[in-house]
């Protein structure tokens, strides 16, 4: 019997591919958590401290940084506050 669609040539659909990727990432994440829980929890306070300057840089991008002379009224989005 001649099969027109060889099973080796068929590809999984995009949904199946991303489902396999999600399952693989979940398994890897679970394994990393189980094996390295103490290290990850030990680094948590340092990650919170490192997040502060990063948030400072990101949040100051909205109003022009420290060089801005005005207050909150410098926004030019048309809102009256």
C-alpha cells in the first residue's frame, strides 16, 4: 500500500509545538525549583534590591528625569488634573 503522506514528513501544528514547549518548560522549571530552592530563595532579597534602581530608571523615563523643573503639570497629554 502506497501512502501519499509519509509520517516522517509530517510536521506538528503550531499549537502542538507550543504545547510541547510549555510542558518542557514546566518540567524544567519544576526540576530547577526542587533542586535549587535554597539558592533561589537566598537570592530573592538581592533581586528585590536590584529591582529598585531598575524601576527608578524606568519610571523616570515618563517625566523627563531629574532635570525636569516642573511638577506633575509638565505632562502634555491633554488631561487636566
